[in-house]
C-alpha cells in the first residue's frame, strides 16, 4: 500500500508554494528595494541642483 496523504495539508502546501512563486515574480517585475528608490531620488535631486547651478541668466 502507498503512503497516506492528508489532502488538506497537501492542498495548503501547494497554495503556499504558488503564492511564494507569484511573490518572487512580482518582486522581479515591479520591485526595487527602498534603498534603491531613495538612492535614485537623491541622485536625481543632485543632478537637478547641478544643472540649475549651471544655468545662464538672461
């Protein structure tokens, strides 16, 4: 005879694994870490100030 399997436990385990796979895909598709977003924003501000400082007055 084969091994006895609790179908509820197997179903829930499969659902958890599917959710984890979906979360990984979403992180790859959409996500940057908070630090990366803050660094990009700081760099954008720094470049903007540098550009404004180089403007010639009319």
